[in-house]
C-alpha cells in the first residue's frame, strides 16, 4: 500500500531532525512553501532543545538577552541533564540575571525536554522559591502548546506541580523547610542566604549547612544532580562549607579554568564532579544590566 501524502510529510520531518544544519538548509531550499512552514516549526523545536538560553530566545523573540556568564549556566544545566555532572556550583555577583536563567529558564527547558524527571528548587525563603516555581508554572501555562508540555489539572500550585501525562514536576521550598514527596533528579539551591548580614550570622550558616546535609541530600535520586548558585558573601557560607568538606574528605583536587568574561567572582563546579571549573576572579560581563535579574 502506497504511503499517503501526510505519511510522507511526517517521514520528511522526522528525517529533517537528524540532519546537520547545512543539510537542513539545503532541504528547506528545495521544499514547497507549505513544507517550509512546517520545517520552520521543527527548527523552533530544535532551537528550544539546544539550551535554556536558546529556549528563552525563541519564546521571547530574542528579547531575552544572552551573555558569556549565562552561557556558563546553560552549559552547567546541559551537563547535569546529560549526566556529565552531578555536583555543580555557580558563584556570581548579584543582579546579573543568574537566578532568572538558572532558576526560571533552565528548569523550564529541563522539564520540556525531560518531562518525566523532577526538579526541586530551594532558596533562603519559601517566598523566593515559590516565586521561581510560579514563574515556571505560568510559563508552562502560557507557552504549553509551543513547549509541548502542560500542567496536570490537579497539581498546579506554585510550589508544587506535575506535568500532565508524565512523571515529572517541580517542588519549591525554603532553606530549613521540608522537602516531602518524590525525590529529585535535579535539585537547585538558589541564594541559600539573603545577604551579607545573614551570611555573617553563624546561626544562619549552620542552618543552611544542617539543611544541606540532613534534608536535601536525602531527597536526591541515585543518579540525581545538585546545583548551588549564589553570591559569595562569606568564606564559611554554604559554598565554602561544601568545598571545605569535599577537600577534607579528599574528594580530589580542583582543576581550574579561567572564564573570559570581565567581572569579579567565579563560576565553578563543586568538588565531587568529574570536571571542575573555578574561575577565581572573573565570571560575569561588566556590561550586564542589573535590570535583567528578577
């Protein structure tokens, strides 16, 4: 039985995804106007799969900006998603868009691409963690058809939602709070301390460390990954303790690589990973506008 026109179109679209960029351009040049419109839709999906930043550019029609320090965040998430990293640490100055990319766009990208996996987001307060969860939930509500994922009708809270027809979803909580329910394949700890004042408090530092050890570590799936993203306010903050603990337990030396961007602070992968990047003096572009951070 001969294949129908729709079957042939589906076969072309499926093959198109497997081609190189140059091969896709050649095929598109030969295609009919109707087929080119469909190929454009496939190109959008290929772009959205590429990285959190590419997803943001597509959905906002390039209004969402990209910068070298945001490339570092994108790469870290891709490495975690594809199993190349299981412990990631990102340290950058405040107001450089790190939370918007790492805690909003990146989880959205991850849930779109891996709808059967689960994410946990924790911050110094439940309100901040809920804000991140709310942004992601609302983005799925707004762009669900383009993303190819939707929220489960019975689970749409800002701090806990599920992906319809899949096992994946998100849980958000404050540092010190509980993380009940199913485990996470990626846990994100974004800004474990509010500011320099909290970072200077031994009580607040101990609270974050105790929660890291007794709560977060117990909620991870066996093949899960953890990302800590923060501004370094104190040498004994959560990032400092994680590094000190790994070194005390002889987790292995840190290999180093300098970031090409131009600002103080660093971006690094925590000890325990297969590869570590610790840019000791530069990580964020000095021209990055403060207004880009939520």
